[in-house]
C-alpha cells in the first residue's frame, strides 16, 4: 500500500476502499478481547468475550450500529454448563462464519439502505442472561462465570476507544435475547455519548410478553425467576422497576420499558414462534401434546387452535401497549409466524409479505431513526397467522 500511496491521490484511495466495501465482505473477523480477563468480563466458561466489527465508510464513517446477537438463556447450572460447549457459552467455540452480516448488518446499499456504510458491530452472545449477570464468586465445581453485564461494559469500552465516542449517530440493536438486551441496556448505552449524539435503541423479537399459557398460568415467569437468580441479574435491571416488583418481572420488556428514557423501536411478530412454543404452548401447559403439530406448522392448526393463537395475539398487543405513543417510540408489528426478522435479508428488505402499508421493515426503521416520520405500525388487516418468507 505504501507504493500505491505514492501515486494515487488520497481521495481516489478513499473511493477505491468505498467501492470495495459496497461490493460486500464475505467474512467479518472475530476480535477477542484478551484484556477483559483481568476485569473478570468473561463468557460462561471463563473465556474472554468477542465481537465482530465491519468498519464504516463514506459519509457515515462516524455512525455506529452495535448489534447484540441472540441465543436464548440458561436458567440452571446444567443448562449453563451445556452452553460452554458451544459458541453461546465460550469464545473458544466461536467462528467468524457463525454470524452472517446480512439484513440490518449488510454493507450493501441495495440490501440495507440506511445503515450499510455505518460502523457495524456484532456483540457475540456468550453469557446466557441477555448481558445482565454479575456474580463475583466462581464455584470451582462448575467453573461457571456469570458476568454478562461486565461483558457489555468491556465491549463498550473497547468500541469507544476505537472511535465510537465521537459518533454522530449510534444505534444499539439486538435480536431475540439480544433484542431484550438492547432494551435492558438502552439507557446505559445512551450514557456513553454526549447529548449532541443521536442515540436510539432497536429491539427485534425481544419483546417477550408476560402472558398466560394454555393452562391459564404464567409458567414462563418461573423460568425468568431462575435466570435472574442464577446470574445475579437484579442489580443490572431498571431500579425503578425492581423497587416496585420482583426482579424477574423486570426482565420482561413490558415492565422495564416504561422506565427507558432513550428512544426505542420494537420490531415484532404477534405470532412469534419462540413465544408460541415456549410461553403459550409448552409441554407443561399442553401435557397431551394437542398443540405439538400446530406450534410447528400453522397449516396443521385446528380452528380452535387458531383461535388460541389469535387470543395470544391480543394478549401480546395488550403487553405492547405500555411502550407509549410519543414520536420517540416506534414499532412495526406484523402477524407473521416467525422469530426474528432484522437479520434475514428477505424479511428486512425485499419480501412483500413482510411489509406494512407497502413499507419494508428496513425503510420503517430508517425513517424512525432519522426522524423522517413517526412509525407506529400494526397489521390489523391480515390478522391470521401466516408465513412471511419466500
């Protein structure tokens, strides 16, 4: 490159690099933060945390999108130990090819018109608590480390040192368990920047609702009880919430989001497959397995089961109503039978079945972020569950 610099004008070099970025990168390397070990900011197995970083270019070189990978949670020692044998509990098991930079993470303008040339970072998820845990003691019998909150902080420190502190625009996003994390950490993220920086948060498939299951009980609540207790998450949830109700309820977005001061956008499907399978129709709530085929394939649902799904939709929308109606709050809620939409190119932009009022998800999120319009869209036309994939 030194020889090239001698005859290529600086502006032309920038143009060449920009063209290369627009053409797309096949793989984004993983960065392991070895220095995090000294701070106790580690994955479940004690290995250092990791992220993937594709640098911004052109006019958006000072814009930052930080996306938190999803991957569920672990609620018991055995569950967490199992995760240490995978990328969701150990950076030793991570590969750069595990995560594809598509959808909201794409660097192609035709695929991601509003964020393609931003600095785009994926926080690799390896703690099992939506980055909320923080327990100092480590049981030598299990060697499990519950330090998700420290992982979040150390990765933020790393990115701020790489130029994020000078961001003009910053967006914290996430999908699934990462989408929940983007809500729970939203105001913490905002606090890293001066007031002059436009900072917002975006949650995809992370609005896990506190609703009754088929048995009429809140059995999923017990699962959150175990997660929050095991990981010591209470100290990292919104204190305004935990002062009024038990901490595990504050792990639910509908109880936490009223206290979030930073603008938030919710992307969600009312018939979210994870919630249908793990909140509404669990084996405990459906001991005879009558819902087994339906929750895997909506074409196999009976009329009564479709009605149960529609009742679930109504309860979900009630849970979503606490988000608020101000212009800083945005939402795009369709009736797809799916889980997660922003990371999949066909759902993010380009698939007519995922649009609302002829607007793709990518365009809706961009309009909201840049304050081009208020985006508060719920599909009340095609209310039956349907597939939104090609």
